[in-house]
């Protein structure tokens, strides 16, 4: 199964950033070899700088959301509406302990 992975990061302060990006820190464990799309709600400068650097270092796709699209539920809806393949959408606070690529799931997981 080809994975189309979207990670939405939405922290409200620099203090939340460490726990708000655990999905990215453990992403290589959960989805090795998969290129994610990282969605940034641009709430803090620290978050934006961290995500841009992480995407550059890991060859990920960076997507910036401003204005009314800062709401996570709107980002989720937009991803699902445009998706034509199997899609994984997650927030930034997930932790992966094993490879998830062999897990069979419905179209949206």
C-alpha cells in the first residue's frame, strides 16, 4: 500500500513545541521511506522555523496555513476532500514505536 501521510502541527506557544512535534521525531520509525506533507498553522515563529528546517532536513513537503485555515478541522477537511488515494492524517503529538506500513486500514486512517 502506498502511504499518503499528512501531519498537522498546531502548537500555541514555544513551550508546547517539544511535545507538539513528536510525530516528526518518531516519523522514520513509523513510516520509513515515506515522504510526509507537514502542515504548519503558523501560530509561533519557533514552530514555523522548526518545521521548515525539519522538512528541509528530511525531504518532506512543507505546507503553510494562514488566516482561517489555522483551524485544524478545516485543514483535515481540505485534505480529505482533495485526497484520491489512501491517506493518513495525524496531529503532531503521535509517537511511533514500530513500522506502520504493513498495517491494513480503511481508505482514511
